């Protein structure tokens, strides 16, 4: 394991430029418990006009977070009302004494927690907790294929899943990702995904909904739809695969049904997929 050093001259955090690392922890090992614990902000990186990576300390600085894959931590802040939101770290259990969150700032009045996090001063504190039963599917994934539908900050649990899958040469799972963003500047973690992409194991297809018509973008435009799913994902009748979905509510509603709803609806249901084949993160 490596201890992360703070360096104000770093242009990008190691968690957005490093190789996939597989260090798994079973449920029940996380440093955060069901009681909120205050920890400091150690460093921050502004990686786009609207997004930042924030590095927070841990209750025990000599140990890693020990978070299960894929699971989240829960932040609480008073802004001024009490706001509680889940976040999936993009760092792994290889990182000692700290963990990293990739946060998109939706602007004052539209995302109070994300706006608060992205404007915290280094050294200030915020409270986190963890609930063990929020793990949707425990890594390692015993699957031949994984298909990922991602929107915006929904990339964070997928980064965790990619670490667990690509971080060992012994796992041969093939992963196909459809990643929806507004514009090319809004693609979170693009450099990381580009460096990890490998036709034999990971393919990523970006789909932009609001990219200017006169831009140099020559990739897909619009929204993730049935045609793209048919082109890139396993067929419903295939065996040993799962579809992971994480993104904003409109994406869930259109493609698989609300996150809180166990029943499968939307495009995936119409295509013949079954509820047990789809995991809503």
C-alpha cells in the first residue's frame, strides 16, 4: 500500500491518473460507522469549470478507508439546513489515511451539498458515516460481461467497479460502458477512462446531449438509447452478465425505472432484459 503525500503543485490527483488498483475489503471493515464522524479536508483539485476532486482525512490516518466495492459514504452538512447525501469515493483501499471524492458543483441553489463541498477550505471539517447494507453487488464480480450505463457523477461507483475488475490480470470480465454527459468538457474522469480503455476488456462510448454543433467532437450525440444498447451490450438472452446503471433521475426513469424501484421498466424492460440482470446504483 502507498501513503498519499499532499503536494500543492500537483495538477491532477493520483486517483485520476493512476492505474487500476484492486484492494478489496469485505463489508463491516470501513473506518466510518453508522455514527457520523468529523474529518478534515486535506486537499482539493479543480479539474473542470464545475468539478473538483476533494481529498479527506480518515479517523485513523494510519489505515485505509476499507470500503467495500461498490459502496458509498454518506456526508452531512448544515447549509444552513441539514443536508445528507451519499458519495462513492474514487480512491481505493490502497490509499492510506485519506479518501477522494469526485464532486460536480451544480451551483448555488441547485445542489446545496455539492456546492458546499466544492467551496470548503482546506483544513475545515465535515461529517461522514457508512451503512454496511448499501453494497449493491459485492466485488469481485463473477461475471463474463458487465455493461455500464453512466450519467454525470454516476461514474464514481463505476470507477470503483473498474478498479476491482481491471486491477488484476486474473479477472477476464469484459466491460462495455455507455457514458452520457452534457458536453465534452463535462466528461468526468475522461483521462482515466481513456488510459484504461482496452478493446479486449474495457470499451467506453461517450454520448453528449448538449455539445455545441460547431465543436470538434466527432463522437456520439444525443442520449443513450435502445440503438446504442443493442450495439454495445450483451443480448437479454445471454448468460453470466449484469447491467450497472448510475446517473441522474431522468436517466433511470427512461432506461430502467427509478432507482428506488425494484421493478424494471423503461427501455431495458422493453428490450427484454429482466430485473435481476440490472443493478441500479
